[in-house]
C-alpha cells in the first residue's frame, strides 16, 4: 500500500542529523490539517505527515483495517524514507495507531505524544462513535461532518469561526471517502479498549487533553497517562481538536516535551 505523505525538512543540508517527528491524523483528517504545525516544527525536525488507510488520499485497500496493519504501514513508511527512529505525535484516532506502533515497533519510537485520547472510552464516547457510524450510513459524509462538528470543536473556537464552518464541512467531504471512513469507524466500534496497548508502552509519553472535550474526559486522559507511565497536561478552553483550536499552546507543549528527551 502506497501511503500518501507530505514530508518537511527532508531536503535540508542537515536533515540526516535532525530528529524525525511523525504526526498522525484524526479519523476524518488528512495531511492538510497538520500543514501549519508541520511548517513550524520543520525548523528543527524532519517532519512526516501521512494519510493512513481510509483517510484523505490513501485508499482503504482490500485488507481488513486493524491497528497492527496501520502500525506496520507506519514502520514501512519510515523504512521508505530511511528514518530509523522517530518521535510520534498522534491525535485522536491516530493515538490508537501510535499505541499499537509503540508495542509492535518499540525500537523505532523515540518519544510519544498522545492527544485527545483515552485507553477506555466512556459510555458517552462509545455512543457518539456509534451515532457517527449510523449518520454516515443514513446520510453520507456531509451529514457526518455536520453531526460531528459540535462534538469535536469547543464552544470558544466555534464562536469565533462560524463563518468558516461551511468550508470545514466541504473540506472534510472532499478529502475523504465514505467507504474509508466507514471502515475506520467500524474498527473503532468493534475494538474500543486500548488498555493492554497502553500498558505495553515503554517510550517516554505525554498525554494532552482539553477541558471542554466531550469525547475525552480528564479522568480518562489521566488514566491513559498512568497506564503508559507518562505525564498528563490539560489545555483549558479547548474542545477535542486541540492542535487546531489552541495551535500555539499545543506547539509549545509538544516542543518542550520533545526537547527534554534530546
């Protein structure tokens, strides 16, 4: 499977000496969502962004989608790029892939940042994911985009961005396929518990959550950090999509954490 990827800093003269950092998408996201963050990190890192199977410009393929398959895809991408080890910064659904990667390919992982993620989703979160699957089946991608926005974007961000919402919905529809997102959602519904994977993490780990996230309560994020043997930090005034809602604070927290392991 050829994964769509966008790499920053790879052609710089000192690229071989720079640490690599990989950003993993949320479920309906694509490499475009990381563009501003990737450019900011490219001053000191080789930055890798890519669409996992079923996301953006990467087709879902014929194999059943599973976390081991996604993790092996990431390892294969690093092989293609000649990158031996990398930091991984993973948002939401991407955090599930990152936890599997931390177990299956632990020798390839430097430091791990898990954003807007839990090991065991709450009953509310499980119902939200199930409802998204039903909305997609009954109404398609556009209906899913509209239904999910109030649950993944915080009130403060929505208040200042209402004029952008139509564009956000259109971009989500244009960058995804109904088949791919449906298969990703189905995999999440079938295997939501990541407790064992979290316990298996050996890399230094930071968990970032948001005060206004309906999907990830503080207690769930704290539990994930505890299971991974890592630390937790909460971003105030943000909903689920911290890198977009609080980009500067997100960047500061992640850079500080990655630098402390240099």
